[in-house]
C-alpha cells in the first residue's frame, strides 16, 4: 500500500506507547485514524496528536477481548489498514502463575488479534480494495527468555497468526498485505500493564520483580514514534517482518542453529 493518503486505519492499543506511535505516524502519512483502547484519557491524548498532524480521528473505547464489541465496530468502519497492537505483559514462573494471569494475557494478546481478524477481514476482502494488516508480536515471539512464559507463548502465537494470515490471504487472492512487528525494547508503559486490569491481582514477588526489570529495560528503549514510522514504511513497502534493531537476525540465527542441532536454544536476552 504505497499511498496512505485518505485511507482509514484502525489501531488497537492506540491510547499509549507503540499504538499511539503507529496512529500518529499513519496520520502523518495521510491516513485518517480510528483509535481504539480501554483507556479513555490516553485515547484523548492520541486524538489530539493525530489532529495536530491534520488528519481526522475517531476514538472508540474497545476492550479487544470483547468479540461482539469488535464486530459492532466493523459495521461502523471500513478500514484499509488494520493494526492489531493492543497487548499486556505478566511475568512469573509458568507453573506458579494463576490461571487468571494466563487467561488475561492470552485473551488480550491472542484473542484480541483473533477477534480483530474475525471482525474486519471478511469486509476487507469483500470490498476488494488494497489493504494491509499489522500485528504487533515481539522479539519474545522469536526468542524465548525466562520468567515470561505466558507472554512468550502469546507472542509466538501472534507471530504464527501473522504468518498464517499472510498465506491464507494469498490463497484467496486478496490484495491485503501483512506485517508483523517484533520490537526489541521500546519506551512505553508495557511494564505497568496491570494498570488496565480490572480484577485484583495476586501478589507475586517474582512476577513483580520481572515487571520492574521490564520497566527499566523499556525506559532505555526506542521512542514509540520511531517504531510507528517503521510500521508505516513496512506497510508502504509490503515488508512482512518489522524488527526494530539490527541485532534481531543474530538472535534468530543462534536459536535456529541450536534447534537444528536438536538442542535447547541458549538463553539470549534481546536488547
Ligand atoms: N514496549 C516494548 O518494549 C515492547 C516490545 C515488544 C512488544 N511490545 C508490544 O507492543 C504492543 C503495545 O504495547 P506498548 O509497549 O505500547 O505498551 P503500552 O502499555 O504503552 O500500550 C498498550 C496499550 O494497550 C491497551 N490495552 C491493554 N489491554 C487492552 C484491552 N483489553 N483492550 C484494548 N486495549 C488494551 C492499553 O490500555 C495501552 O494503551 C503490545 O502488544 C506489546 O506486547 C512492546
């Protein structure tokens, strides 16, 4: 999709971080934006930033876990670009993590994508216009670290869904490209994901420690608007994988070579 001028882009997780970066940079490239999130105050800030670059913006309070709410929005908007970006993090040892943690992360990070695809892709195919779908995975979708098994499983799933989606769209001849964003550290609120969680969260010292480490790690990361620009350029050039640091290839190589030797890949902490 070379030309984003006057196209409509629907972005989830648009109230903060990378989602806001994507929304504003898409707008700067000429698109009108539908910004969706559970955070009303953050959505207002995103709307302001989109208007500042001179494009139209709709804000929608949407919990991506809500299949019906997603489907209702698909009767209201006809996006050319769909960015399924909303995501949350919870750390901890896999066997100690309560089912509630598994359900929360999987329902946002995996079912949030499934709900978005089921709501919007049939209409995008039917309209027959060139389009693009961006899915936000992570370097944690390419390399498994430690103390983050729930998140890692959700991001391996996100990457697999993007790859399968691209094949499925090709198989039906739809003129819709797919990109999967696999960021290294980006300076966002992901380390404080619990802020959007309604139910009381069981206190887990290990999980809290990992979330603090993640917060420090992200503070040293890229600016989300830089990452938003990488997404815009990938959409314009129909680029499938969007890494945010050049080191990504070495991480993949080390992991793949170990697997080819039938070994457990060595621990690699991405940057
Ligand atoms: N920041 C990083 O270093 C990094 C690295 C790799 C991947 N990612 C991924 O980037 C994506 C965006 O996260 P971010 O880093 O910008 O963090 P962020 O916390 O700043 O933004 C996430 C947004 O998702 C929203 N959200 C959470 N639950 C939601 C729900 N149920 N429905 C709708 N919206 C919901 C939040 O309100 C927030 O606005 C996530 O998928 C995350 O996993 C981030």
